[in-house]
């Protein structure tokens, strides 16, 4: 995150404030909320996820970490720690955002894509896709990944289930995480989406993280 008081910090705060205002947050509250969002400590369970903060469409963030353990994950629709597009929300068009990622390590045989809300009990899953071909490096907005398997989200539906945080909450954090596996994912018959999440968190060779925000 940019250092408070720096030009990069002020620019990011201004962009976030403008996005909040466009989402209907009153002008007098938008600046304060933008500052609170930027100061929020984003936790991640593994070093690769902590170090990879994603470049975003303008390259205003990113880098860091061990290049052998990090995948650059970004979106043309939003930058790291900025608001998801309204049309991605469950009560709007409920379309998945476009995502792009950099090279994956040699030996990768499968990619897994996960999106979860970290500000609800139990890390609510919004998107879980396994069996992604390591030769694929992007997915368009609202598109399905070819030859991949979608797992039930927290709403009980397969595929993308957009943000739907409680009205009045601070913006929730939606962690998009891409995992590279060096062997095909193996889970027992009847495994749940939570079982898959635990399996890939415990056994991956690289990961990338991009965090989107969404309030209601």
C-alpha cells in the first residue's frame, strides 16, 4: 500500500473517493471512508498472497515477494483495493469480473480460481473454479473458463455469485485468488467447496491475490 502522505497514496485515495461517490456515498462521507479503506489491514494466509497485491489496470501497485511463489493477478475492471463494478453484484447483473494473470511456474498442471468474502463468518465463497488449463491467462467478464469445473458458491449455485453484503456495512473485501498446482487436485467423492478451498490452500506452488471492495 502507498505510504500515507505520498503522491501515490493521495492519488489512490482520490480515485477511491470518486468511485465511492459514483456508488452513491455522500460527498462528505466519501473521503473519510476512502481513508478508512486504505488503512484497513489486509490479511492473507500465505506469503505469496501477502506479497502479491496485483498491479491493476494502470500498474499503480504490485510487485514484491518471491517471483517463484507469486502470480501477477489483475483486472481491467478494477484495481487492487478499489470497488468492484456495480454490474458484478448479485442484485445487479451478477456477472463475474474480467481477470488476467501473468506466467505460472513451470510444472503447473492445473489452476484454481477462488473468490471469497473475508468480512463474513466462515469466508463466504463467491466463486470457485478448478481444473483450469495452465495455458489460459485470462477470463472475460461474465465468461466461463473452458474445460474447467465450477463448484457451488455460498448461495448454493455453481459459478459466480456476486457481492451482496448487508446494507450499511463498511465495504466488504472480496479476495480473488489464483492457485497453481503441480499435480491434479484430488478430493474425496462428495467433497464440499470448503474442502476444495482447504486442499488448494494446503498444496499449491504459487498464488496470486487481487482484492475488490463492495458496499451496499
